[in-house]
């Protein structure tokens, strides 16, 4: 039996995914949590085989949680699920140790296929995302400016553009507000912008976030 942990801050999304997975006799959804912190705590005590992880959540979010769980145990395999289909998000989650990446609009069959492949030890990226990553590596034109950000800078960017305040981000990541602002100004310099408003506009332009998310 494949033990699966669902991680998403929206109960409706978790319910939909659970419905899909419980239709497979060899899958068992052993728990549902709504944050990266809860996912890490669960995995420390009751290791599931698969973690289906939403990328964008309150707190430390799915990126940092994926990295910590991947370091915790090679037997726990994370599949990230996200509305972010544009790089650098898919490439980043794989770099952080995820075994798979699918989009939130994936068909049920694709989700089941992803779990089967990852359980078998194979990496899985949704075909349209894999093609996009491959094309991006060959593209000599307009590159994505967010590619130049570090993992931590990208993580903080996602929190800022979804409305998180600097003190809240600092509390979530267990670092000082001063350190968050240092990262923030470094990001502004790399992206050649001057404010959080410009950061949000740039994130929208390069589809790091969806207009529906704001």
C-alpha cells in the first residue's frame, strides 16, 4: 500500500485530490495537513511514501518544506503540485529534491501516473512543463529574470507577491526582518526594480503568479 500525505492550505483542493487517490486500491491517504511546517513535523514521526505538496502556502511554503523533507529521508518522495507552470518554479522544485511536478489542472489519470512512477523511483514532470523547461534552456531570446534569484530569494519573492508582510515572512523563516530586507534589496538589484509593486508586476508578466491569485 502506498502511503500518501496531502499538503495544501485549501480544504477543497485536498478533498478533490483525496477523492482521486482513494479510487486506487493500492493508494492510502494517511493524513492531510495545510502547511509546510505541518508536513515536516508529520514526516519526522510517520514517514509516508509520497508527499503531494502544494508549492505556495502560508508559512515556509512548499519550496522550503520540499527541501527539508528531501534532506530528511530518501525514502519520502515529494511530488509538487502548483498553479505555477512557468520557470523558474518547476526547475527549482526539482533542484530542491522533489521527485515530481504536476500542475493543479492536471487530469486525474496524470496524477495517478505521477504517483506510480515516483513510487517506482522515476522522476516525473508533466509533459508540457518538461517541454517548456527544455525549450527554455535553448531559448536565446528574452530570459526569465527570476532565474537569477537564489532559492531563498525566490521563496521570499513568492511570499512578497502574495501579500505577506516582512515581519510575517521573517517569523515564518525564523530569520530577522532586517535579513529579509537585505534579501529584498538584493532581489530588487538583480531584477532592476525599486518596489514591491514593481516586483508584483514583474511576477505577473513572467507568470510567477496568476492574476486570480491576487
